[in-house]
């Protein structure tokens, strides 16, 4: 059983993430994506970013952990959220954009490449993606969680001609310049 599939793991994550949200990233997304567009959040966790996204967009939350989904629905029964694996993206739904904040770094580079390929398939024509990741070149494991860092070059190598990078930026989340974010535009298949 994975870290996010246990009550203890969920509670530990909520404590660890206290005081952090993606407000700055979502504000950046609004420069590219019109209000009321449909957005899928991958890895919504406790839903802090989803709460912000829902104020601007028709936002749908998803997480691999059914515990996070159930927890959010208990507090927001009207929310559009569901369990979803970010690797297989097994959903018939289509979205104008996909958003994730520190989710894809849990995947190896090869698996992240697979995820990006299937993300392309759930976007409407010309859809956008905003992904935030840890910045650097290291790979670390803590328990059963992997953490892959990315640079602009290493992330661009995973796009396989499916996306163009509209903008990237290095920013600070916990330590100076520890994070990188990308806004991508889906290219025609």
C-alpha cells in the first residue's frame, strides 16, 4: 500500500503541506487560459489548489488516492472529483487544461513521458498544461515515494513533439529556486 493510500500518509502529507498552495501558479495560468475554461487537476491531494481553481474555472479534481477524493467530497459534496491514475489517465472526458503542482515528480522520467503522452489525449484541441516540479537533476527516494527533479532541458526531452513550451520559470516554494513550472500548449496529433 502506497504512502497516499493510508490514513497516516494522508494526514502526514496534510501537515507537511500546511501553509503551501499554488495560488501563484494559478495566477500565472490565468495569463494563458480564459476564465470558465475546463481544468483537470492531477493529484489534488487535500484540495487547496482545487479550491482556488474552482473560483476561476470549471475545475475537476482527481487523485490516485481514493482517500483524498473521499475526504474532499465529504467537505464539498457538489465538487467534480474522481479517482484517476496520472499515468493511464483512464477517462473519456476532455479538458481545456491540465494542472498539477508537484505531482509528476513522483514518476520516473520514462513514466512521466508516458503520462504526458496520455495527457495530450485528454486535452481539447490547443489545450494547455501547467506542471510544477522540483528543480534540479537529482532523484531521491523517501520510503515508497520517489522524487525526480527536472530542468527545462530534461522536461523538454519528455514532450516528444506533443507539446510546445510557452513559458517556464524557476520559483521558490520552500528554498530559494527549488521549483520549476511549465506552461505547455498541445500540438496537433
